[in-house]
């Protein structure tokens, strides 16, 4: 144990225990005797303090972080010197580092990993807005507090974008496991470098290991420069195409294709978290807290119970009310054997009628991917409300970029119907779809096995009707197979689907 434990700095801070050490400084848990609270103190090594560049870098950290006030950044409380020993006083965070959490748990739950990435990104966004680049983003520099929240720390090699750097040309600062290609090459860096490093941290949270290994730090750094990141979905297949696409863009070696800034990244991470929660129908760990902070655009993807969590007494009360309502309906003799939703606001052409579909008739269809395409939203496509949407997942590089020829949604018109027309209501025009029919007790497992093409084309308007050429055959299943997304859009949204049949005399 260090001989400095037990000493007081500036007559105020008592050093109680060493909790970390590095080449330039040692971190202690300490007690602020003036305000009677625990703090963390980073104390610069006396021999390093004689180096003017190192001393200035240490002071720069204090000045830089003192500008930042954010719930996911460990705050600076004070700074000073004691007998030629410079120190910085931080808030004390009880918990573990993100690196320790990964070592303890292995790979993290997908939603929890995304949640931590969002919190870290929000912290970096605050720093970037003050023209401060962290330059050493790694799980060792992220603390997980007692409530499970992430806090970024150690801006020791941070620099402001309007200052000249203190490092010689070509010198690389940062941990090479997470270093960006441009930083590894000794180039000037900006916030995009932090985004790359965060992408590597996200990869490690999802896989349980860093992407590259080598005999030396230099060999690892060169892999970041020259080699593609390992395929995320190959190593963890349950990860959504949306999240894999976000990670690919975070770690793109081409700055022109990497996320340009943190707000753009955060928006996509928030959407990825909402998609993950919608797919699983639940949330774990810190994801539960982060879900409550999502903007409305992302929250709309969540199941109702995640958007509107109810206390247990509220649930009991709601159930009691529902029981009363059901009893009243039964008393009034409501026929609960009614087949479907009826026609709603859809108007049939002359000589045709709307096929009444059950509320559970719509199903998502993704035979070439993870077999799920926003399953929790499919009922919105037949709820007689075109303002509520089912959507595909987000495909920022197009369907082909995700290795898919299409995705879709189908209707179960049990026991079967000779449909002659389909109406698609959508807010996005310009996308393409093929329409298929199928019979049997189950929808065909693959697009090339059991489906018969009966129509399709480009959806040119918000309310597009397609003629169906079923040749008089009664199909049970009717599939909208989306083959091309709207121009400049990563997804297709469908507000309502309807089938029409000829009127019977």
C-alpha cells in the first residue's frame, strides 16, 4: 500500500485508499473533511510534475472537465497542489468499471450494451459541444455506479479542438485496443475518433472481447488501420441488422462514411434500443432506465407496456374495470364470435366488398434474416387506423446491404378468399413490392417455396391499390413482399392493409 495513504492534501483531503494507478498519476479514495463526503483524487507523480508538458496536460484535464456538467460524466470538484504534487478532486463513484463488468459477465445483454453506448455517447456529445475530444474512450474509463448508470472519466489526454496539441508528430496517445485508424497514424483527430473508439467498446460489450489482438500494441493499432472489423452478426446472430449497421458506421475507417457527429449517432442508437426492446418485449438492467429517456420518435416503436409502465395496483384496478366492461357487454348480448375488424374507413370499389380480417390476421415475414420484423407492430396494419404504423426494421444500406432480397408482412384471410385487389396505405411513396398468395394451414417458410405471385409494383401514392390476379383461386395468405425501400429512406411504413373481393349476389 502506498505510503501516501493517510496523508492530507492542503489540510482538507485525507487519502484513505489507492484505487487506481497509471504512468502519470495515482487515484485515491479520499475524504473531504470540510464538506464531510467521499471524493476521488487523482494525484500526479512528483517526478512527472517536473516535466512541463506533462504538468500542462494534467492541468488541462482539470480545466477541460471542469467545463462539463453532465449526468454521465464524472464531475470535477476541485484542483490544487500540495508540496509540488498537483491533484484533481472528482466526485466519488461507488461501483465498478465497464471493463470489470464485461470481465465479470462476459458479453452483456444486447439492450444493456446499447443503453450504455447511448449514455457514453451522450457524455461525449456534451464534451464535443465544448470542443473537447476525449481521445481515450475505453471501458476502463467508464464507471458503472451503484444505480447501474455509466459515467465517463479520465480526460487525461483530452484536448480542445482550438488548442495546439502537446504531443510530437506521429505519437499515438490512447489505448490501441480502441484506437481509431487516424489516431493510430498520428493524424489530427476530432469527435469522429471518439465515435470509432465507442464503436469498439460497443463491440466488446456485445461479444465479450475486443475485435483485434496482436503481439504488440503497434500490431493491434495497425489492424485498426488495415483490417475490417469482425462480422458482429456472425459472432452474435441475435443482434438485429439495425444495430449491426450502426456499429459498422461507427467503426468505418473512411471518415466520410463514419458518423459525422454524436447527435446523429445517438438518434440511431436510440432507435436500435427501441427495436431491440420491441423484438424481445422486455428490457434488462440499465436499458430500462434509458428507455424512459428516449424521444417520442423512438418510443413509438415500443410495446404499450414499455411505453406506459403501470404500477401493480394500477394494473389490478385496470383489470377490475375491464371485468366490469366485459360483464356489461355480455349483458347486452354482444356477439363475440364476430369474425374480424370489419371494413373500417376503407371504401371498396363498385362491385367489390372489403374482406373482414381478424385483428390477429397480420404477421411479419423475414425468412432471410432473424425471422422477426417488428412483430409487436403488425396488428397496427389492420387496426382500421391508418395513423398507426407497422414498419420494417431500419436498413440504412438498403435491403441488399443486409443480404436480403426482401422482407414483408402478410395477411391471414382464414379460411380463404378469392381476393381481387389489395390496398396499401403508407406515408412513404416510391417503394416496391411483389404481392403473393398461398394456401395451406401455415404460411410458406421461404419466399421461393409455396408462394404464388399475383401482383405488385411501385407504391406511388399514400393509398395505392393493386389488382390481384389470383385466377379465381381462394388463397388464405396474402403477402406484401417489399423488394426496394423508398428513396433516401431506411425503412417502409404501412398504416393499413385491406383486401377486396367481388360482391356476392
